C-alpha cells in the first residue's frame, strides 16, 4: 500500500488497482491514482472533512462515493452509497463497518484486499477544559464504548485525531485506541497543519509503549510506502 497525506484528516490509500480517499478537504490526488477505481469516503458534512469538489472527480475517475447520510447529495444519489452509524455493508468487495462518531457522522472500519483500515472521522475523546465535568465524562464514556466495538482488532492502517486544541487531553484518544486495538501503523490527523504536535506526542511519556507505530507526518502531499 501507499498512503498519501493530503491535508488535515484527508488521506489517499492506494493498492495496485484501486484507491481509497478519506475525508478530503484540501490537496491534490496523487498522479498514481489515475487509472484506478476510486472509492471516496466522507465521514460527515463538516467542511474540513467533506468538499463537493469530490464529485468533480467522476469526470476523470471511475468513482464510487461512500458518504455519511448527513451529507446532502440531491441530484447525485445514483453515484453514492449513504451510510449511518453501526452499519455493515459490502461495496465491490470492500467490507465496511461504521461506528458512531462522538461529534457528527461516522467512523469507517474497512476490510480491503487483505488489509484493515480504520478512519476515525471526528470520533475522538473530545475533552474540552471549558466544558462541564459531566460533559467530559459522557464524552469519555461514549468514546470508549465505540472503540470497544473493535476491541482487540488487528488494524493495518489507522487514522486518528491528535488535535492540539485539546491541550493536555490532545493524545488521550490515540492512547486509548492504541491500547485497545492491535494497530500496526497509526497516522495522526486533525492537526490543522500543526505537525509539531506529532513530534510532541512522540516525545510524550504517554506514547512510550507504541510510539514506534506512530507515523510522523511533516508536510502536505507526503507519501508513505506500507509493507
């Protein structure tokens, strides 16, 4: 597999004949995608996770769109598959399971060509210091419940938020995820271009047990070969 970081929470994952694009916001699809069947995933309607520009790709690619049902697609429903929380479905041999987000929409758990890919969307442990203790306790419980649905699963590629706006709680979501799944490579996302946050996390004692499995992203359009 080849992974291209587009921007923010957007990634392209390429196999020999197909490519999966998750939560496109900004950036350019790599030239190596051309000629491949394209599967476009969008976890929810927020503009940093979905852009209507993705429908322009159908002019250049053989594209299928797998979208959270909160995304409006009036007039283009025939090109899309709408999904909701806690759903399991198969699309052209891709086995897809959805989780409920702790914000909007869904997270994606995808089995494809012998690999397992997880994209969190906005499913995260959103602990905000300005919120009430009861809010933050509920957020913790909701996040842990959802990750519990994939407890112990082997995951080849995971894309999970590491948001610096959460201050001291910035890495809690990844930490819980890594301790409750068997994940080989984790790509931090939802960074708003704050790549120093990854370096901070790699030096944080919190990540010492699994930091060798955290991928360090340093720039837009960066490509990674995954064996």
